[in-house]
């Protein structure tokens, strides 16, 4: 015995289009799998049955065939079941290629409500009125699908890559609908060309490369740049800051020290005078590139710490007193 689509939707056999829509709206929201995490298997079954029943009954031709020949006739290559004869089918009507095959429940739901159900969207109130027409079935006003919200993915990038620029290839797996409206997955490689001077928070947007919420309505993917913490440098705008610790002797008598810059070069810094704790030295054009003009760079600011001895002998104390007297 075939499915009773009227019973599935809880409507009488003479229900009009508005009653069919109202019943599907209420029950689809009630049985949506996202609303029933504790009974997902049952919800999935109910959700699919509701979508199939709605898809048939909202279409006049499908409904006419179903009313005369039931589910078997509807799905039997577009014709009546064996022995039922050919009478009663709408003139010229044919499903073609193996009879009626229902769309996915998600496809029907998305088309009915005109937008996505994922990505943090909240559920529509069951009692809200629905003014749109489901993808052309049964006439009425058309409902323009809402634009799918963008999906953000964070990507960590080293300071060196943000200095020189880099290319990152990201593999994404996205949900799409095939030509019949059934969901499938698709893998794709997206390339992100990181420009010199980019900062944390920079966004790279790929339109239409995310999940399809409904056929032809795909989410954008936004990759958000996150700068990895660096063991030596701290970035502030286009400037780079680093700390160097001097011994007391170096602070008092002068020093020469090698440093490695962010682009891997070795440079010597020196001071023949006394270096105070907290003193800084600034080197122009040795910081990060300006994104708008990579030939311009910020400063490298070196902060000096002075390490004092934890103790001194009496002889050392006397010597220091004499020298500094």
C-alpha cells in the first residue's frame, strides 16, 4: 500500500493550496532535524515524508495522478500501475525518464522558506504567515531567496609571510545540489595571495564558494588573516618592536650586538655611551611594509633591558665606588 500524503500532512483530500502550504510549514518546522537532536532518526524520516507529500500535493498534475493511481502510479514511469489503463492522465503530461522522483527534503524546505536554515539562523515561528509561492508550484507570488550568509574561516600566517607576501592554498569541501536538487559534496582548492604588509583581521572573500543553501544560492567564504605570535618581534601598525637585554657592564661601557631582522638579514647594533634601562633605539625603514605602498616600511624599535647582578663582593663594591666617585 502506498503512502497517504494527505494523512502525512494531516489535511483532508479536498484541501486547497493554502491549507497544504500551512500544514507543510507547521510540520516541517516541527520535525526539522536541527530541532530534534534527541530523535534525529525519526525526525529525518518525518521531514522527508513531509517534503515528498508537499511536493506532490502542491502540484496540480502530480496531485491528479496521485488521487487516481496512488503513489505507485505516480512513480511508475509517469504512468498508471500495471492493469490500471492509461485513462485519467493530464493530456501531454509526462515525468520523463522513470517517473516522479522526489527532490531532497532540504531542497524543498529551502525553496519553500526562501533561504537557508544553517549558519546560525533561527527557526521561523510556526504561526507566522507565509506569503510566498513554493518554486512556482500552484501559482501565487514568487519569493526571492535570501542571500546566503558568508562563512568565515581563520587562517594563521607568520610575521615573515606578512612581511614578504605569500601564497596559501586552502582545500574546501562544500555542499552543493545536483541537477535534480539532491545534495552532494564538492572539493575545491582556493588560493589566497597574501600581500606584503597585510595585518590581522584582513579578509579575503570568495563569492559563491561556500555551501549551497539552495540551488544557485551559495555562501561566500571569507578567510580572516590571523598573525601568529612571534618569538622576537611584536607588531604595532607598521612598526616592529623587540627587546634586548644588556649586562650591567655592557650598559655602562658600551656594546655591539648582532640581530636578525624579520626578513632574515643580520645587522649589528651598537652604543658607545651608557644605555639606560628602558632606553630605545629606532631604526627607520626596518619595520613592516605599508600595504598601500610596500616600498615604504615602518620602524624597528629596540627596547633595552639591563640585567643587574644579584650580588656583589666587598671588593667589587669598593671598586665601583672608586670608579663612580
